[in-house]
């Protein structure tokens, strides 16, 4: 018995789009980082010519300042979650996780001791893993990150966490964009 195979052959279409490229403006072997600053890669280049250190950034911050947009640099990530610097009471700066899932800002017991927080009571919380835990509750005079200031902010105090969580009660009036190296807050 013979099998007959029908093949459908479609024509291949290639679209060429012209693009404009510019020559390298600086001499040497380098690349630009995420903010447009050059990084010397002379040790990786195969030519024997000396490389130059490029001192001027290629990209500059925009001149237009938007009073409704604030930006906070991300210091590092822990398990993918951004870590930023947060200032309390205009005096103490702590690293905190920027936690989009936390409704309340949570600080560690050592942070509470440094800030001299007097607990006002204890409240139960439901965790993402569906556990019910109890935290002491207090208040701080001010919390600042990237130019955003929240006054008289309620906080929870965790007896077991190693790093605090900056929660939604700090940034709930802003739309958030988490970028590669910064978190952008845009006032609603």
C-alpha cells in the first residue's frame, strides 16, 4: 500500500528594516552599564593598543523634575525581593525589604530597640503561608525613602525577623514600578 503525502510549501518572506547606527564615540574597549556609565574592558580586548579610561557618563538624568515621581535605589535583592535604605525618625537608616505583599511595615526587634519604640499592644497577623502570628504594634514619628515621607506610621515589631519589611501602609498613595536598579513611586 502506498502512502501519499501532501506537502504545503509556503513562500518565505524576509523583511529588511533599515536602521541607523552610529560609530563608537569614545576610543578603547568598554561597555555601558545600566545607567549609561562606561566600564573599561581593556583587559578583555584582543588588540594590543592601550585602552582609555572614560570619565564622563554617556547618559544623563533628565532635566525635567516631576514632583509626583520619587525614585529609590535598590541596594541588592534577597530571594528576588529588593532591599532599600529606609530612614526612621530623621535619624536612623536601616536596610529593609520592599515587600509588596505586606500590608503593614514590620521592623525587627533590634530596630525597635534602637528607635526606642514603646509597644502599644499585640495584634494577630495572617502570613502568606497561612500561619497566624502575633506581633507587638507601635508607631514611629517618620519614615522616609527616596524623598517620600510618611509621618506617624504604625508598625509591627517582629521578634524573629533579621530584616524589616517596608509595607503598603508606607506607599499606598503611590503606583509602584520595580525596575532593575530602582523602585519608582508615582503619586496617584
